């Protein structure tokens, strides 16, 4: 089994520069004709158009891998580091023998993706504020309209602008 580490750190086997590349971005292991790519970064890796974070994926040699969704994996350096572990990409090398514990996807096998946890607490808070602030503004308009009409008109204008921005944001999110 041959293994290389990939990242910005000088302690990695393959050093790759880029703002989206983590210090220790990934590990690539070659074992019995299979490349296992393990993302160990916080920015993730785009493999064949799918983002992976903290997951292992069996890939064929030459598969397009974008570190941090920006920097291509330098396969030429991988082949040199693996020292003969699949230096050329041909049909025999891209075939993977499934041992039955990994589902098969179109000629290669992948570990099933694990869902990436999303912290949506900030989004929910902003949604609540986006409704409460204009509502408070409209209530304040009715409280102030007889005593201080100028202030009441100002707060109503602000509330209506915020409602308009909320509606615009809603339709942009649908697009």
C-alpha cells in the first residue's frame, strides 16, 4: 500500500499552493489497483462535480479532483510519488473490482457520501428578524402617526423597504 499526503504544508508529500487548499488537504492511497482519496480538509474537494468533506472516495487514476473546489490535483506528481503505482491511465487501471461492500457507480466504486452537517441557526435567526423588524415598524407607525407623523412616516418607509427586500430575496432564492 502506497500513500501520499497532499496540502500546503511543507510536511506533505505533494505541496500544492492555493488559498482554498488546506495545510493537510487530503491523503491518496494506492492499494491493490485502487486509489482511495480521503479529504481531510475544511474546504472539501470536488471529485467529478460532487463536493466531499471528510470522506473517502475510491477514484480512477486521472479523475478530475479540485482541491478546495479550485486547484486541480496534480496527477503527474501523484504518479511520480507512487513510483509505478499506476503511472498511465488506461482502461485496465480504471476498472475497479468491487468486493461487495461498496456500491457500484458507473465503472468506478465510491464510498457512499455522508451528509455534510449544515449549521442553519444563523439563517433562522435572520429570517425571524426579517419578519419582526418590519412588523415592529408597522406597529410603531400606528402608535406614532397622530403624535409625531414625520417619525411615523419614516419608520413606515423603512419597514416597507425591508419588506420589499425580503420579497426580492425570496424570489432570488427561488431562482
